[in-house]
C-alpha cells in the first residue's frame, strides 16, 4: 500500500512539474509578461504591413516593450482623430523610459531586409511638453519592399515608354556622340604629336623646324589601338 502511494506521489510530482514547464514555455514563446506594464501607448499607423502582434516596441532603437493589439480604425475614429491613418496599435511599455514628449513619432522599420519589423518610437524635442495621458502617437509612412519594387517597375516602364517615343532623337544623339568622340580621337592624336615635338625642342615655336608627317584621319579612326605620335627625324 505504501509503495502504491509513493508511486502515485512521484507520478503526480512529475505531472505537476511538466505542467509548470509547459506553462513557462508557453509564456516564453508567446512573449507574455505577467508584470504590470509601466505605460500603455496608443499609436495610429497608415499601414501595418509586416508588423505582427507581439512585435517589439523600441525607443530610439532600444527595446521598450511589445505590441498588445492591432486593429483597424473605425470610420468615426479616422474622421475625428486620425484622418491619415488606418490602423491602431496598443503598445505596452515594460522598460524604464524617459518622459514621452509631444512630437514623438512612430515608424515601422526593420534592421535588415529579412529581419522582423518592429515599431520604433522617435523621441520628440526635449523642450516639448510631456505627452498627455491617453494621447495618440502618430506614425509616419514607411515604404515597404513591395512598394519599392512597384515604384522601380513603374520607373522602368516610364523610361521604356520615353525611349520608345523618342527613339529617333536617341539614335541621333548616339550618332552625334560617336562623331564627337571620333573627332576627339583625331585631335588628341595630333595634340600628342605637337606636344611631343615641342617638348623635345621648345624653340621650334619661334624658329620652326622639320614637321612630322601626321597620320591621316582615316587611319586613326579605323584602328582600335592607340596611334603613336610620329616624331620628326632631326
């Protein structure tokens, strides 16, 4: 009888410890904090793309708490309180923070492209008064990856349309640039010859002397190699 009772107590203790561990693990995974939050902030956002419930709330990049709830604003709330916003977030602040002042702005950001997004609070100026209790903090719009890709595609489509409409002008501009570069190649070759001759005997600028035989423009333009500057035999 005593052995059965001891086995029962051991089994009950194992089950109880398992339940305690399961509860602690559930709280850790869900991010639930049983302590009373130091403050609760209401933040209105134009978009909550990529922002999950229980996402971190940071104050100037430092961890401050977590998001308690995310919900859409009602039509009445949008008209009276937040005309430019669509989402309301309630955040729990669980770490000591300086006074939240008027002018504080929120933003949904991430440290890298693949990192989880979080809600960052950018503090208002130190000269501003403290934020009144129950006041709403407004968030600025942050472009997400999809918006950036869509904007890039729109830009490329616009460039392609512009090039198609001005194909003749673009072709002529390319030809003009080609002509300018070819002329510059000829001028640079002749200038190289002149500088080489003068550098050897500067007095030729006054007294003259043998003139080097310059290569023709055709020979300069037909080759893709550097044309050496001819030097007079004197």
